[in-house]
């Protein structure tokens, strides 16, 4: 993977002041369709606020409207030179247990590269010609239709994944991700998170056969615009992959 992080990164870097409330940050993420924001203070990036911070806060019952993003235990930003490779970025994310890196410096952020960008690159990479079985997470979290959206979000956080599978018995209904959590909270507040999964429009997801390669799986995810892809073994769901797990796989390859 010789493509540079600057070429693949999203630009410009979306930022919020450190004095912003969690509610304001969530509404910004929902309107921009992103899962993370850089947090700025006195002209420099001091941290990353993500959808995962929001979910953790909601799980504790704290009021996001009265909590500043600077009080949420922000992700320590990792900075890379613009000429760094995507493989180097994946290794930095994995070793620092983060889902993004800032391209440039704290005072001059040129772009932000995320696990989603890594998946897009894997779709065209020779490294992705390896069997998907090596990246498959067989114990991918799931919820049933009776769970609340908050319970689904808690399952994502506990497993460190981008989403959860939604099952009705042995039947796969679809996938819920942190994007749905952010969107619902931004629209309806904490009350919206108590909605039962059965009452939500659950995206069907993009299914991948166990015999696929990593590149083929990444290509499907990129074309369908999804972060999570259930994997079928003999016609039955046997796990899933997502942008975070594929980035970790790349870093360990």
C-alpha cells in the first residue's frame, strides 16, 4: 500500500471548540454524517471526540447537554506526516487503539484518516487478496428485536466494534451501527435511545460469503457505503467484519 495518508484522508478536518457540549458535538456529527470530530483549543487540536464517547456517556445516564467535550476523556490524537503510508497509519491506529489519525500537526491539520478510509484502500490493495477467514470475527456482537437502541449501543462499546447484528432467532434482520445511534440521539435526545430495535428501520447490511477475499469484502462495503458486513458460512451467519476489525487485521498482517 504505497498510497499516502494525505491522498486518502478526508479534508478539511471538521473541528469543534473544546467548550462545545456533547449534545452540540453529536448534532454536528449527525448533520455532517461523520463519526468523529477533532477538538480544538487555542488554535491546536487537543483530542478526538467520537461517536463512541457519546455512547459511553449515554450509557452512564449523564446529561450530554451539560457536559463539555473536553470533559469526556478525549482520544489522544495521533499525528502522521503527509507522506506516511496507509499501512503505517493502520499500525498506528492499532497500536494506539484509535480509529483515526490526523495528517499534519496539531496546529496545521491537513486531513483526517479513519478506519473507513483504510477499508476503501483495502478494496484495491494486493494485501487484500488473502482469505477473509483470517479477518472474520466469529463472536461479533448481536441483539434481538426486543433490545433497545441503547442496549445495542452498549454491545458495540463492550466489544469495540462499529455495530451489532440484529437477529430474530437465527434469522439475520440487518445491522445497526454507531451512525444510527448518533442520528437517533441528535434527533430525539436520550429518550430516542429507549426505542426498541423492532421499531427501528434496521438497514439490511451487505452480506459476504466466507470464501471471499479481504479485498472483495472491502469492495462490497465501500460500494454499499456500510461499516459492517455480516459473513455467511453455508448460508448462515457465522460472524462479521467491520472497518475497525479490518484495520486491525491489516496492521497485524
